C-alpha cells in the first residue's frame, strides 16, 4: 500500500523517501490484499478497497497535472497509472477463481436496490461517530441497519479536528476523506457522488450510504494519532502540561477504553457464537444442514458465524431482498431431511457428509430411482456416476438399484481456467515478494533532492546522538 500512500502534493513528496514510486511490487501486493477481500466474502470490502485505490490514483494524476500546468517538475503520468494497472492485474488474477463465477452469477441475476433516497445531514453524520447508539430504520426493511453506528467518540473526533485546524493533515488525505464523506452523505440529488457512483458497475447495488464511513474512519484515526504525536513531541509541553507524553498516553488509553466499552455490546451481538446445544434442541436436522431464511432477531437460534457450524444454508436475507436469489419452488425450509428418494418406495437415502461444494449420501435402492437433494440446481453440479440433473429446480441424480455412497460436487463452469489464472497470480505474488527494492527513476526537482537529503541528514544525526548516549 506504500505505493499509494506517498504524498504527491508538494515537489519534495513526489518520490518516496525509502524507494521509488515506480516499484511495482508494492502495487502488486496492494492488489493481492484486495483479492483477499473477495475470498473473505461480502460485497463491501472489495468494492471499498478498489474505491480507495482509485481515489488515491486520481489525486496523484490530478496533482501531476497541476504541477505541469504551473511549469513545475513532476513525474510522468505513467507512474501512478502504471501502479494502478499493476494493482488491478494482481487483483484480477489472484481473485479470478472466485471473482469471475460471482460476476457471472450477478450478471445473470442483478441485485437492484430498493427505490427511495437515503441521505444523511451533517448532524446525522456526526451522530454516526459520536452517538451511542444510533438506530435508523429503512422503509421496506424490518430491522435496524447497524452500519449507522460507527462510534469513535469525542476524543478521536476532537483530536482529528485539531489536526485539521492546525493544517497538519496532508492535503491529499483531506481531499480523499472529504470525497468519502460526500458518499456517506448519501442521495442529495442526481449529481451527488453517492448517486453518480451507482452508475458504476459493482456499485449499483450498494445501499446504506453510512457504510462509506468505513473509508473515513482510517483518516480520522490517523489524524487523532497526529494530534497525540504533536502533543508528545519535545517542546510541545506547556506549564499546565508538565508531562506531555504522559498526557498523550492517557488520552490514547481513554479513547481506547471508550471505544471498547461502547462497541463491545454491538460486537458481542454480531459475533457471539451460541453453544451447539441449540442444534441439539432441534434447530439442525439429523441430515446435517437446513435451508432457512436469515433470522437476525433477538430470538434467533443461531447467528451469522454459528450458522455454518449448525449447518444452516441461507436462501434469502429476511425474505426482503428486492431481487432474491432464484429458489426452486420445491425447496423445503426448516429442520427436515435434506435428501430423499423418488419414488419414496424405491429405497432410502441418508446424508453422511455435507459441505457447500460436496455432499456424500448413503443410498440403498431395491430398484432404479432418483436421488433428490434439497439444494438449488445450478450448472456445475456433478456426481461420481455422472452429471446431476434438475428435478423441479432441485439437484437430482438418476441411480440404479443397489447400495452405494453417492458423492455430489459443485464446480463452477470454467473453474479450471479460473484456477489457472489464480495460480498465475500467486506466482506473480511470489516473484513480487522476492524482487529486490530499486531506486526510483523519477526526475526530482531541487526541493525534492534537498528534502530527501535533509531527511537522511536528520536520520544520521539521530543515530549518532543515540550512539553517543550509549
């Protein structure tokens, strides 16, 4: 991420102090980190990471254009553009095995958001960071979106405001954070960033604008850290602050305790894992998994994290998705057996092992029949005796008489191609990690040379002073 984090506002910051901005390996590592968000799941981490890198790259390109317009030295546009392209290539290659099947699915089944605007005023945006708790209901939903609660507390917000007021924040960071605040403000007209972003593929289904607060929080935390560092710096003390470092440490501990105390309840409710006794009470069937609708109410017998352990497959989120995933009409919900034989008098079947992509079923048939699994059919389902077929929208396999263990697996179409792309991306990652650092070839202006030289001189002086003290 260092390649994207270097400040480009002034001439002395056009080149990183510890390496060149043209070190593509850092861009490749940044793309690899975004690819990890794809495998982790959820549409927001990946989209937000891409948006963050795009915002930094846009600022870099704009800064280069401004410097050239003023007749000042500037690196070629190919540097930030090349860094972004390398990061994009790394992301696409490493994430290919999961990214492309997901893209194909959503291309076939779009997920439009509910109609109706959603906007936040300045007071509401401050409440997101300062109030405890914030409850906000959306029309068409029956739950409270927790994303409207991103409590940071008065100490963090106050420290960040102090850094901004003193002009200690980097200009590019301020511009990027302001852009994300505008996104967080939501729908304020056709030209508002939140509305315009919905015309970009991948962002057209993003909802709840306060989720963009996630991209503002790192800047607020950084500026709070700047305020503490300025307070603890030598010479920063005042007569009333005889020990500035102690005061800075006390403020840091206070902010940490405040955050932990306020956010602990929300985190506990979200990530709590109830004991497996809930499954024994009848929530999960003997066959090992159930199909159900997400239940996030206080009386829910499971949670998002416990659900896979208890063997629950969610077919819809509260049944209120505007365009839910297509579901077979014959799909059965609840604690029922998930495999059956058709016709029923042809024998019996028992699910012995279940994972999202592999099922093992013990079958005992005294005549030819069809094994039907309570799972939505989709191209890519195969069995060890041949391809699976659709039976009223569910996965099914035609079987001859006899006893056997049937193994059903799911492999997305073109999985081999996508696996090869991911393997190539991982090979590139290994090469990037092994590549030695190299000096930038960018043209430095005199002030940049003086700035880098000054940093090196100060660093040597500090090391010498430390050696003398020893």
